[in-house]
C-alpha cells in the first residue's frame, strides 16, 4: 500500500522530467540542424532556447556524457554565430563535463575554459566589443574553480598540477582587468585557494616520492657496488 502510494506520488515529477527531456531533445536537434536554423540566422529566442537546453543538459543526472556533449555542441553553435556569450554558457558547459564523471572530463572542461579565455582576450583587446558579463551564480572564478578541481582530483601527476597553476595565473590576470565585468564570489575564491593548497601539497608529495626513489637507487647501487 505504502509502495503504491509512493509510485503515484512520484508520477507527476517523472512526467515533468520526461517532458523537459523531450523538449530539450527537440530544441537541441532544431538548433544544431543547419537545415532548420541556418548559420547566421539565430534569433534572440533561439539563443534563449539554447540557454534553457544547456541548463537542462548540464544538470541532468541521467544524461551524463550525452548531456555534456549536447551542452558543448550548443555552446559551439552559439559561438559560431559570433555572439558574445555571458559567463553562464561557459559555466554550464564546464559543469556538464564535471558532473559527467567521464575520464576525459578534465581535458574537455579545460578546452572550454581555454575558449572562454581566448574570447575574453579578444573582448579586452578590441575596445568596440562588449565585455563578457559575469554574475555571482555563474562567476568567472566558479568556471576556473570547477576545471581546477577536475585537474587536481583526477591525478597526482605534475601535468595536472601545472595545468591548474597555469589556470590560476590566467584567473589572476582576468580579475585584474578593468574591461571585464567580474563579480567574484567568496565560495569560488575559497575553492581556488583550496585548489592552490592542494596543488602545493601534491607538488610536495611528488618531490618527496622522487627523493625517496633517488635514495633507494643510491642504496641499491651501493649494495651492488654500482655507481649511478
């Protein structure tokens, strides 16, 4: 009886989720199909729909890799139009890869962050271009923080640490820019500080492991009467 009640209670929510997915699939297909919406013809309504679809795909716990790919494709479609997108769109694409739990998510998210940084450099260089807007919910620091988390939790090798450190240097440059509309939030800055602390810890750990290896090599060389 209780089980049946739970099933009935969950039906409206399931139906709503299914409706959102069906609608997002339809809109995404339409936006990505150049036969339906030709390049250079996106209206403000199309851009709004793309943002809604990206929001759905990035938050869908069931979509995983499919959702991340769809979010990424929509971002690229909007960028093809030459639209100066707000931070929100990059944030959603990065978040989609972060929550996809795929092995290559650090590299995918980094590629999107690199795209964002390039666009920022362009808007900073050409004064006629409007600055990329940033809001507290989808702040610049959150974008960098998510990518750095992926790098630093994915692996302890120096490549990941160096990538995160490089990102932090770029973030510092962006935060100092007067042309950029930045609204950093405390939570994201704390995440960046944590990422920095973690990277330092990993560097120290790697150095310590290297020193141990060198000591072992010397000990083995001494015992076998070989010089290294």
